[in-house]
C-alpha cells in the first residue's frame, strides 16, 4: 500500500508504483501527452517528477507557458519569437469569450486582470507579481504586459480623448527603456538584469467609456536600487547600461564636451568591449525626450555621469604620516580636475572632502578634522558616486511619475505589476541578499495564503474536507528575520545605533546567542569567516557579517552633501538643494544620539506598504524560470529548474496540491473509466439507461444528470471493500478517491479488463476461423469462374479464327471456279464440235466418263500443284497436268505438253494448238486460247458455251 507524503510516494512495492505511474499516463481513457497538459496541478499524479517532465516536454515542443493553479510558469525560450507577442495575438486573447480556455500565456493573465477590473458588479484592483531569478525573463514579461494593456485599452469616444490616451500610453511604454538604462546591468546570469525592484501601477478609468477601461496614467515605485554597482562590479560583470551607452553612442562634440575620448579606460567601466543590444543610446535619448526631459537636461545628466567615471579613476596613495592626508597618484590628478569640472565643483574642496574627515564631539559639538586613511578615502570617493547616482535615479523616477501619473480623481481602479528580485544565494552573501530573500519570504507567505484560500474555496465548492491538507509555513523564518522583540534585523539595527565600531565576529556571536532557539538559524563551524545561516523556504543561505553593519548604516558624511550643494551644475542643484533648515545626518555623539534610519528599516517599511497594497488587490502570479544557466535554446536542465521551482514557491504549491487531492477527476470521466467495475458486484446488471444524456438533448436537466451520476458512482465505490478484501464497515465515509483508493480501483479495473480480454480473444478466434473458411470457399469459386471464363474466351477465339478461314476458303474457291470456267469454255466448245462432227463415233465407256468428271472437278488442285515451284516432279507432274486437262480420249502421243519447270516459275500451262489434218493450220483462230486440241469446221451448237460455263461453275462450287 502506498502512502502519500508531501506529494511523494513510498512503499515496499516499487514495481507496483512504477506500473501505476505508467498506467496513469494514459489516465481517463486516453489522457493527453505531457506536452499538451496546460496545468501542472492536473498532472496525474502531482509530483515533482511528473511536473519536471511536463515542463521539459512542453519546453521541447516550443510551448513556454504553463499554468500551475493560480500561477503561470513562464520558461525563457532564449530565442526571439515575434509571433508569440504580436498585436494580433493580443487582440485574439482580448476578444476571446473565455480566454482561460486558450493556451496559457501572459496575455491570459493580463486579460483576466483587465476583465476583473472592468466588472460592473464589483470591480476589484488587480496585481500581478512577476518573480524569478536573474535571466529568467522578468523584465521582458513586464514589458510585454505593459504593451498588452496599452493595446487592449478601450478607445475613447472623442478624437481629443483618443489623442490624450495615445500620448499617455506612449509615455508609459517609454518609461521602460529609461528605467532599464539606469537600473539594469549585465551580470553573470543575465545581460539585462534589473538591479532594483519596481511596482508599476497602471491607472484605469471606466467613467468615460462605460463597460470598458481607459488607461489614464501610471505610477512607478522602486525598491532597493543596487547603487554599490556604480563603484564596485564583480568579475566579468558590467556597470549600469547608461555608462556604456554614453561612451559608445556619444557624438564627437559630445565626447569633447564630456571628456570621453576614443579608447579611454575607466576603472568603473569594466568589459567595455562587449556590445549588447541594450547599448542603444538613441533609444534612451528618444524615450527621455518623450517623457519631457529636454535636450539641455539630458546633456546635464550625461555630463554628471561622465564626471562619475572620471571620479572613479581618482586613486590615493598611502600616507607616511597619519597627520597628513593621503596624496594622489600621479595619474589621478588629471582625473580629479576633470571630474570637478564636469560636476561643476571646486577642485580643492573636493579633494579636501575626500581626504579629510570632520568629527563633531562633546556637548559643545566641537568640530575636529582628521586625515583619512587610504581605505577611508576610497570609501568616501565611492560614497560620493553612489550618493549622486542614487539621487539621480530617484529624480528620474519622479520625473517619469510626473509625466505619466494621472490625477487621483481621474482614475478609479488600477492594475499593479510587481517586478522583484528572485531568491538569491551566492558564495558571498551580504545585506543586499538578506533584504532580497526577506522580501521573497514575505511574498511567499502571501502567495501560500492566497493559494490555500483558493484551494479551500474549491474544496468547499466540491463538498470535500480541507483538514487533510497540510503545508510548510514559513512564519518561523520570518520571525527569525523580523520578529519582535529580538530578530536579525533588530540586532543589526542595534549595532548601528551603538557608539562604537562594529565587529563581524561580535555580531555573529550576538545573533547566535540571542536566536539560538530558532530552528531556522544555523552555523557553519568549518567556516573561518564570521557568518550565520538562515534556512529559507527555498534553501539555506550563509550570510557574512563582515561589512553588514556599515552597509546597513549607509553613512553619508555631511561634508559630502554640503560639497554637492555647492555645485554650479543645474542638475546637481536640483538633486541637492541648499536648504538652511534641512538637518543633515550627523554621526551620533555622547548622550545626544539621534535615531538612525537604516537601510533595513527603510526597506522593511516600504515592503510593509507594498504588502498592504497586495492584500487590497486580487493577486496573480507569474513565475519566470530559466531552463539553463548558459542561455541556450532547447536546453533543459532539470536540476537547475527544480532549484528555481523551490525558490519561487512552486514546490510548495505542488506539495499542497499533492497533499490535498492530487488526482482530480470529473464525474463523467470517472464513470467513463471505472463503470466496468460494476461487473464485480454480485447480481449487478449493466446500466439500463446507459451514459447520462448530453446537454442540449431533449429531457436533459442538471438535476437528473447529477442523480444518475451519483447512483452510478455509489455502485462503483461500493466495489472497494471487495477489492480491498475488507468489510464495508471498514471503509471510511465519505470515501475520498485519493491515490490509495485509486490503486484499488485500478486493480479491479485490470481484473475486469482481463476477463473481457479473454472473452474478446475467444470471440475473435472464432470469428477469424469462420472468416478464413469463407475466404477459402470464395477463393475456390473465384478460381472456377476464372477458369471457365478463360476457356470460353479461348473457344471463342478459335471459332472466330475458323470462321475467318472458312470465309477466306470459300471466297478462294469461288474465285478459282470463275477462273476455271473461263479456261473450260474452249474445251467445252471443242468437245461439242467433236461430237457434232463425228456422230458415228461410239460413246465413251462409263469408267472413262467418271474419270473425266473427277478431272473436271479436281482440276484446280492440280493446277496449283503444277504451277508451284516445288512439289511433284517428272512423270507425276505430267500426270497431274494431264489429269487436270480435259483432253479427249485418244492417243496421248498426239499431244505435247510444254512446261516451264526449268524456268524460275511456271506462270501458265497451255495446250499447244493442234494442226489440222487437212490444211495443216491451226484449227482455232485465237491462238491465245489455251487447252484447245481440235476445232471442227462446223459451228457449235448455240448456247453451248454458256451452258458449259454454268456447269463448270456449279461443279467448282
């Protein structure tokens, strides 16, 4: 029996579990493949293994968005896909009656929030939390969402309002390149990493256009800018984009004005040879122009940034005498002069402020000046640069807000976009990582509470019990970081208030001793550096205590502020106004200690304000995931993805779903798969009514369908005791078909399917045998029919050939008879003449008469043989010729037969004309008449010629 533990299964029967998981891939009679599952919580069963395989299958199929309950998982494709974010696709999601039925997309989340806001029944402010580690695509996602809202915003009714709305939308979109240029940088993980958190409030108004929302303005709020990057960059990383833009995109005149010659090197500008897409100076300048920052103001901004670059080249040498300030390096004097010129600061006061520290002590607040060490000079130089850049960034945000923010009375609802850091854990972690992970802990708690509430509402609607679900609460970790009265934040702030130098080892000791009872606090005994370990929901992180207190103080020497107030630059005058009533921050002294507003205190206050806004809205979550750390397309590393799922809280979501009811099946699908289990019940008959009627048919009603489904479901669930071999009273009531019961159902279903398979096999074999016999009989009949047909065709061909031969033979006989009749004309005339001339002669004997008749009948054959080139020769040939010639009976010697046997061929056989006994001349006038032996002097009987020809033709035929 398998047991459910946080969404994982454990048991002795591993093979059975594997077979169950394999069978569940085809769950519900043909479940869709993994790459077609749009929701991770619908993967059966909901485990980390199946979730990872589903995400990998969808990523390889170029499907980058997947739902996970109330969360959207966005995988970075690492390749351009323009059609995935086209305006046409935005309109398709906007015009869809039910966008949630389309494929998961960030436009689905955008359209859902937009429709919730414009609801006339109860419009509620919406918020979208975009999280993920660096390089996962948070900035791109926020940019696409802003474009989506700008496209789908309803057009106003008038042309004037349309132009106003178009201008506002353009300004909102132009705020992105400006903030990315000044707030993003290239890191090891991402070429366009946001080094600050921001919350963009898109302000909407439905008063002008009923049943629609018009975007009237926006507001931007930033959190925890990484200003230390201005003066300190990690190896193989870069400074903010804007520094590279002015160095690569400035014109020749601007280079001359800003003292940025070609090929100049700056210590605060590492890796200048790398060219990125974000190094587009013209785009930034054009966007600033649309936001109302004119060209002279832009020139002042870029001039101040160039002054900071030259300030970074200012280097100090060690002083041999502590009473003397540190001297400048030889090559740093020009840099200090150039920096003072660009910042419009006097050179000597600038050097004095960087090298000499002012101290106020005693009740009289006496002022003392102390030369700084080389390290302190570098720190004050970096502090000056960070102060200028932080004020400049805040001023840009205020300018953007003044340009795009609408009057509070002109908008009614808003949609918030929160783009924050993801969970961070580096080899060296300090105050920045502590604040970032603290914010992620707060957002994770808000997310889990919201998701649990959504799950509870779903289970309540389905009539299920919620008590079966348990989850890991991160309240213990939050108490360790921000709890009262003692926490990590309170101890760090207390160290900042003490009038003594802070020690990293001492801070570690205080934290471990004061918070030793917390289960989320750990210690690395093998580490030589002072540190402490915090067990976050996404993993353990080791924080170094060195420099933690100084970063929390974020000290700004008052003399630096006073120095910048002396600048003649118009921009610096705005950033550092000279207010005599303004009390600058002073160092604590003696009993007159003023409370210090630390970085942690400011960040905690802003975070609490943000959470209040989120609690007042309906939140939506987009978790951006980076498939691999190399930024390669079509490469999916499961270990890296799993760590990111843990960092963004999706593992908790999966565990909550798995701890509740990991397999969720509709009644219809459940009945379709397991209705055959009713065969196992004794006396159970097949369903008389069949499947429930579909919606739209006559007689259909929801109540009747529900009653039918409930009756059938109860019959199926009553088979569980028989499958488990337990009495019915042992089964829990109500039965929740979780994973254990599903295994029983699958086992019973396999039994029924085995029985059905045997019956089907027997029936199939019987059917196949009968089919084979029918095919054999049919083959015999077909063969007999074919043979009969072939025989008939052969006989028909023979008959046709015989008919043709017979017809040809008859035609030939007629033709020969006609020719023979012509030959015999003369013979008949001669015979008639002989009879007439010799009446006294005696008649021929009967045998001779028959012989002459035969010769007359068969003379054509002899004629053919006589004229042939081969055949009878010699005496036989002569006999044939003689037999074919109807000569009168007499002495054969009186006749002479002339042949042409020695010639090439015999063309004719003719009887030589006889000489009259009286006169010696031929007896016939026409010598061409062949076969004429004798012609009397008397004429023939009239009509004798015609009778002879007729008789010859008759005999020939």
